[in-house]
C-alpha cells in the first residue's frame, strides 16, 4: 500500500486563532510535519510522530501543535500584522519505505490588525464630526446673512422716514405781537 496524503484545511476558531488541520497520512507509522514561513522557508512549527511517541517543536511563541489519531493541527495564536506571509506545509514520511519528502501547499496568510478595527471606527467618527461641523458652519452663515438682511431692511426704513421728517406737519411759529 502506498501512503495516501490529503490536503490540509485552514479554519479560524472563535477566539481568532488559525488552525491548520492536516489529516494524518494513511498507512504510515512514522512521519514529520513542518510549517514553514516566508519565501526563505523558516521553520516555525514541527511535529514528529512515531508509533511510540509524538515530539512537538515550535520555534516561535505563536505556534502550537496538537495531534490526534486522525489529524495533526498547527494552531497560530495572537496573530498580528507582522505575521502576514506565505506559509508552506511540508510532510516527510519515514516508515514505511520509500522515504517521501514533499511540500504540500503554500498559503498566503493575511492578518487584520486589531488596531485596524479601532482606527476604522475612529476614522468614521472623525468624518461624522467633520460633517456635523460643516453643517453647523453653513447654518451659522445662513443665519448671519438673514439677520444682516433684516437689519438692512430695518435701517433702510428709518432712512426713508428721516427723509420725510422735514415735511412733517409742525406747529407754525408764533409771530410776536407788537
């Protein structure tokens, strides 16, 4: 029987961790699974499984491994923007012969930073504030223009009255009697 290898599955857990789930190769008694990061293929997590024991190794704090009889899981926790990169999964099969070394799949991982959500929310509040400020300024300008127009009309009506004041009826001056 030739060993059968399935493609891994990537899922996100409720707490924001990413789980890379690899079905264990069938008809294999010893294998090693490695998670590599970047184009330079830096090893970040590895798991070596034999019939007697499971040896887990992690070179970074954000990667942990879990193993069951049917699958191997790499769990990436507390991901940040700096973890954005290509991730490659490599499988080595030791027993039964022949030795097989293959890189299964390369996946690009994009991580949205937690502060992105905050800055997006803050940005929307800033935009809303600027819109309200602009509307308030427009309302103030309109109110000032209307008030100035009303004052102009009132002052004009006083001017008209002042032009007609000399024509108003006035008591005639009394002539002195001699």
